């Protein structure tokens, strides 16, 4: 193996994005697509960090607001807000989920030797959710382990919620089903006053 080939093998690409002003990254192989924030339908009796679900070409995909789950500051939806569609292992099965991001930054290559362990102190989220951290310029980017973000119980609750929406849509007429999945909550952009949550 040549040196160039070896370096290519040892490097992995990551998509970096912002959550509550902090830089995070997910392995590019986990990322399926990035879509603009548009219509999200809320699901009753779900945690606050479950924004709702979207209809992605006929598939019901839950949208997670990981910033809230991590205990970070809630941010308003702006023109740069987007949904990163990722594929993770949930309950031993591959599952699509959307990660709400304040903005997508860039795709960067990180060599394996440049990934460091996350110290047990100084980070605002549980180290269990992280693969490690890598230096990005003068600061560090935290590498998310998307397979570990949800506990088994949380994954089960999310599955039940998604199934509920699918069944509600199937039970309705085709026109009503389309309306039900496409209907959005009124989510203001930055500068507008956000409705208070009950």
C-alpha cells in the first residue's frame, strides 16, 4: 500500500454543523441528505426534543432537536436552519432520523490519529454521545456517535410515535393523509415572536 493510499484509508470525512453555537460533526457515511427546514408535524406525548415528523418521499421520519436533548440553549428557526437526514442504529435496526441543525458548515477530512478522547469535564453534553473530538482551526469540533444518542427506551418511544403517525395517515383519506403530513406548525423565523409552549 502506498503512503497516499494509506492516508486516504486512515482519513474519514465528516459533516460539520452548528448546534446552539457549538460545532459538531457526523461521519459522512451516516448522512443521507440535507434538506431545508420546512414542514414539521408535531406528535403528541413525545419529549420536548422531538420536534416532530416529516414526510420524506412517503417515509415518516422523526426530527430530533439534539440541542435540547443535550441541555443546550434553544435557538429560533432561521433561514440557515436545516434538517440533516442520518441513518443510525436504533434498537439494533437501521433507522432514518432528522437532526435539526442551526446551520451546516462544511465537509472535512479527519485523520484517525487526530481524533482525541473527550475529557470527562469541560463539555456540555454527555461523553457517551461522542466518538471523540478533533481540532478545527483554533477550536475543537465534537464528533457525534449518532448510534448512541438515543437510549433503548427513547428509541422505542420514537418508534411508537412514528408508527402512530403512519397509522393515522393510513386511516385517513388520501387527501386528508397528505394534508396531515404536510401541515406545519407555525414556526417563526428569527426576529418574530415564538409561540410559547404549553
